[in-house]
């Protein structure tokens, strides 16, 4: 039964990879160095998202269900570990799909365009529910199930470590402003901006939510001419009309774009 599941999963992934390779080849052939066609890119990326995201969600659900089914079986620890790694990779693919769409919207949409951040939150919540339903525990990227949990005698009570950036991000997804988040978390607005710039760098928050397009373009131009330019020097070139927060947001976005384009 486990072998049949693995073979079925392999065939499904191979089919998706074939379709994905064709899509990438089509993008390269039709959009690379053809600026006149960029207005169609958002439409194509949305179409790809609508096709691939449900496929990966289906695979993720089947993996989580399989992990839950195998929890009571013996001699399946290594197999379960591999299933967990596959499910985690699948979820990362879903996040990258969402990231691609947000990056395109951020690049070609006006500053007042509202990106559907609720969709990201919904996907995260769906996965959390599936994990709970299948008695599956995820802890900082490590595999663990109730089957392999230590006995009560071996358990050591540890203080739960809070991911402070993620806590800020969750409040942002709940439509809290930087000032509101800072007040709620008893932190400075500068610290909150630093947290959120991390997610701008990941492509999960559009840059134009925090920095106007004309300003970000000017900062990017400076970074392209000298990537080591100091923030203080950038502020001086703007005659003090911008602050460090704006620069940090743009730097995070700029660094992410370079990672995406440099092979």
C-alpha cells in the first residue's frame, strides 16, 4: 500500500514538473527581453497560479492524510520522515507560487492596488487545520509525530520560543498598521518596520505598501549604481525627506530581486 502511494505520488509530481517546464520555457521565449509584452505577464502568472496551486494543495493534503494514517503503524519512522519532508517542500512551492503573483502585482500595479493578503493567510490556516486533523506536529522544520514523542518521564518543559517577525507579520495580515502593531507588541515602529521588511524581501508583502513608487525607483537606481551605498548617504541625496525605514524596505526588495535574477 505504501509503495503504491509512493508510485502514484511520483507520477503526479512528474506530470506537474513536465507542465511546469513547458510554462517556464514559454515565459522565457515570450517575455525575456520583450518589454512590450510585460503587461500580459500578470495574466499569465495568475493563470499558472490558478492551475498549479490547487495541484500542490491536493498533494499536500494527501501527504498529511498518509502521515496521519501511518502514525499507528510500526517500522515506518524513516518513511514518515520522508513524507514530512515532501509535504514541507510542497507547502514551500505553494508559498513561492503566491510570492510570484505578488511580485508581479507589486512591480506593475499602482500603489493603491490592494494585493489579496487574506488569500495567503487562508492558505496558512488551511494547512494548520490539516496538520491538527491528522495528528501531525511541525516544529521548526523537524519531523515529529505523537508516535515518536518522548514519554512523560522524559519530557522537559521548555519555554515556547516566539518567532517575533512572524508575530508581527500575522498582525499585519490582520490589517494592523505599523503604529498599531508597535503599540500592541510594545516595540518601536522601527523594529516593526524591520520585521515587515523581511517579508517584503520574501515577496509576501508588496513594496508599494510602504514606499511610494517614485521614491522606491529612485532608491533602486542608487542601489544599482552602488549596492554598498550607506543609508545615511541615500537620505542625504533625498535632502532628509525619507527615513531609514523606507530604505530598509527597498533594500529588502532589491536584494530579493537580485536573488531571483542571478543564477
